[in-house]
């Protein structure tokens, strides 16, 4: 499975003890790129359960679309 994910962060997020929610307990860090509360997981990854392994997807405004062709260029 591949997914087109655009992120703007320039480094990792170091978790601190204050990141643990007293009511929810431990937190989870998003690895799918879809969370509305990024970098924390909000369960949005459940939308990817039926993705096909050889297909690339993009998610925009809550809708999933198949990417037919990915074109990359080298900027010099």
C-alpha cells in the first residue's frame, strides 16, 4: 500500500511526560498522515483498512482518490 502524504514538519516530535492525557492515558503518534490532530493519532487510519496494496491514494477533504500517475522532477 502506498499513500501520497505531504507533511510540512522539519523534524521529529519528541514526546514528553506532559503528552500523556490524564483521562486517555498513553498517546499514539500518527503514522498514516491523515490525523486531524497530527502528530497525534485520532483513529483516521481506519479509513485506510480497505486500501489495495499496489495502489497509491490521496486523501483530500475527507475523500479518497486513486492516483493514476505520480510525476517527480529534480530541481537543480
